[in-house]
C-alpha cells in the first residue's frame, strides 16, 4: 500500500481530528501509551500520518514502500527519536543511543562485533542452559506451593541473569530474591521517566520526579562501575565476554578502544537492552501459547521429538536451531508485539521519497513497527496469531522489509542472534517441562517503558510426565 501524492510534490499527511491551536493533537493523548495510541491512529488514518503535540511534530509511517526506501543506507541513517535521545542521560554514547557521527559508535561497534559471531554464541550456550535451569527450579518450587507465576517478572529475572553472566561474568542472583533486583527496579523507573520526558505532555508534571530519576541513574552507574571494578580486581583468568573485549582493547591500546566512561555506557546499554527486549519477547510468546492450545501442543510435540522424553534434558547448541516451529511461534509473537516498537530514520542529504516527496537533510520519520507488521501485505487478518506465516514458502511471498523487529541497516540490533538463540532455548525448555495455562478471563495489557511488555500476566503450571 502506497501513499497518495498531491500535485505540489508533497505528501498529503493526515492527522488526528480535533487538533487544537497551539496545543496540537493532545485530545486523547496518554503519555504512558504513545505506541498503542499511534497504532490506533494508524488503523484510523492509514500508513502515514502526523501528530503534533505542543509544537513537536512526528511523522509516523508504516507503509512498506516508504519503509523500504528509508532502509537505503546511502540516503538515510538512524535518527535518535525523542524517546531514544532521552535515554542518553542513562546510556550516553553507548551503541543504541550514540549518534552515528560520534566516534565511539563506530569504535564500539567494531570492537564488540566479535562477541556476536557464531563461535561466540556457542560459547554462551551452556551459561544460557544453566540460567534456564535456575528458572525451572524456581518454577518447580512455585508448583509445590500451588502458586501461579508472574511471567513478565520471571522472564526479566532470567534475561538479566543471562546477559549479566554471558556479557560480564556477573551474577545478579536473580532467582535468590523475593523481589526484582534493585537494578531492575531502578531501570524500569528510569525507562518510564525517559519515555515521559520524551513526550511534551508527559514532560509537564515531571519536575518533582527528577530527583528520583537522578538517584536511579546514579544507582545504575554505581552497579555497573562495581561490575567493571570487580573484573579489574579479579585475579582469575578473564572470560571472553563483552567486558573483556573492551578492557583488553584498553590495555593493548587498540585503535577501537573506548574510554572509561564509554565502557560504562556500553555495559549499561547491554544490561538494559540485552534483557529488556528479550524478556518481553518471551512473555508475549508465552501469552500466545497460553491462548492457543493447538499451537502449544504442536510446539511441545516438536520439542519432545528433538530433545527426547527426559524432562531434565540439557539441550545441545545444535538442538536449538532444530526447533523450527518454536522459532516460528517467537517470530509471530514479535510480529504482533515487537518489543522495540519503533525506529527513526533521517535523510543523510536532500532527497526525494517515493519519487517526488522532497526531504531535506535531517528530515526524519518514525517507523511504527507494530503497524507495519499489521499491513495488508500480511493478509486479510493480520491481527490473528498464526506461526505458519513464517513457513519458508510464506516468507518468500513477502517483501523482506515488512518484518523489522530488530530495526534496520547498520544500526540494527547487534545482539539479534544472541536474543533469538536465548529465546528459543528458553521456550523449548519451558514447553518440554510444563503444561502452561493462562487465565481465560485475562485480557492482554501492554506496558510501555520504551520497550513493550505484557503486564499482570500470570500462568498456572503443571509438570509434564
């Protein structure tokens, strides 16, 4: 579906009704749910529209043709949208929040790429299996007491523990705690604060919360500095992980070395982004599995066939890639609810879009991924959960640029393969061991804290024989 051009060569961009002078499109705006508000507007106004709030203008797109052009690296690059720019107070010039022209982005990217090669993924596998085992022991204890499990909370514990150990050889002892680690609590508050600060409406009542935010940011830095200090002071042989790559480059005066402050920024970036998005993806996948017993049964049959009948089986690295149906469940969950729900692209130089719409260097648009993933190219029922959309014969019929859960271009998620391997491993482990039942009266509620996460989603577990 393409947008219509008007004779002046400019795009005719619709906007929400009831726009107010000076205030703009503030009626019906909720600063805590900007993604879901925008999804509603996309369904109403089409695949390109604008929102103006207190003088700030957003052009939001989900048109496949526009998204394809915005992916052209010779003409467009990553733009730090307000919600991402607001994170610079937390992660500075780390990989996700750096401006492309900042030297630490290129250095950090080149330095850390080896940590995400196939051989590196293999080295992380056993740690991922160990952490998944800690989760199942935690869930077994919950079964013994007859308690339901809070899926999003436990997925957050699991993914934080995984990135902490694999990336920095540091444990947060997540499953030994009755409540989330204070790092998680501070991080959630910091992300929520950044999202509100990115909204002109949310910014108005924030002054009294700034002191709490400053304390949270200081605590995140304190925890990360302790991780780095522990590694520097350790007499043990250093692990081949993200932190060691940065510290070794510093010791050896590598051309790609980053400074002390940037090491902190990179660690915060990976601790936050490396667990927040994956925990959301796992939570949404478990939600859909709990709502679709036929999909759950097929996924369990696949895991049983690949891993065998032993419920305490430790899967090998090679066995993860064989869970093709489980992977399709994950892909379809990410289609409906991509946990990193948007990315922005700006023109590198003056150019035209769709052959005639003029853009000046620096003009930018926000790609709304959940709306792109519900475009009619996905069929007449794009809101329906169907893992078979990702059968190879189905994938071949669609343009590649209509599925973007990990962003696009050279600034796409560097940890994509890490996240996918971890998520499929964990889903396989849980499906192999448990029957999962959700509350039939539960209606999906999505919390937005820059990433997306189901909230108040509990399940009942029983051990499979």
